[in-house]
């Protein structure tokens, strides 16, 4: 989806510098120092306007959250949410990710969230999908024992692809639903902006949680 250009975006983002980690690779293995505590750290790749990550941070103040988003115009809205609620346990990285291991050390995270990721529908772009098998293994490397990877999507093709990748990589499924909002997992679910929009149309949301 094409994002609306925001005037003076750089200065507007700079105003929320307290929430930003400008050089994430420099903090590899040292993310607890950024938060000033030893609470577990969870990562969302592609946070959009930040509804999911900010609501999670408010719900779980004893956890720390890092959100990665490359679209400046949408992440500005995430900053505004975090600032309005004075959320202290969330930080943002304004970049696109090729190899997440450049930013985090082995076992540094407690979990990874992938919400409504770009499906990259063309077969030749399969390796760009965030649930491609090699990427799933990269996430596992930076997640500690007992951690997990959670994935949600409205895209049936991407979900089928993801399940195939999980099987090929011999990963263990902990939870799964083809209709998350009508499932036993709905009560604990925190929605995204896209998810709310899809739900209003009656579109089912696919969900899977795997052991890292």
C-alpha cells in the first residue's frame, strides 16, 4: 500500500528520539542496557502504525518490546501512540531487515511477532517472505530457550506457505487457528490496525505459534 508523504517527516521523527535506536547493530548483545533492566525482550518485525506493539507494552509492563519498521510515515504514528501513553518499555528501529542476526545476539530475545507481513506473492520472491524457512531459523537463533515465534495473516497463500516452511524445518507448532477471532486463543489476542479492518469485513485471521 502506498504511504502518504508527511511534510517535514525527519524533524517530526527526531522529536521522538527517546523511542528510537538509531544504530541497532551497535547494540547487539546489549539491548537490556537500553531498557535499563533485565526483563525479557520481544520483537515485532513490521510494526506499522504501532497499535499491536504499544498495546502489548501496556499490557505487559514487565516485558520490553522492540519494533522494527522501515516506512517512516507509519512509524511516526507508532511514536505518537507510545508518547501519548508515556510507554517506557518500547523502542523502535527505523530500518528494513535483511538478516535479523545483525541486530541481536544469540538467545537475546524471548520471542518474535510477525503480523500481516508482506506476502510477496510472486514465486521468485519467496525468499523475501518473513516466514521463509531460512528466516525462521534466524529468528530461532536469537530467541532464548522456551521462546516462540508468532505469526498472523489474512493471506491464505502466505499462511499455507508458512505451514509448509514450518514442516520443512521440522519446527514444533504450539498453537494454530485458521480463524483466530473465533478460536480459544482470541481472549489473549492483541490486534493490529489491519486486523481490526479485516475483522469488520468478516475475514478470517490465520494464526500460528511455533516453538523457537
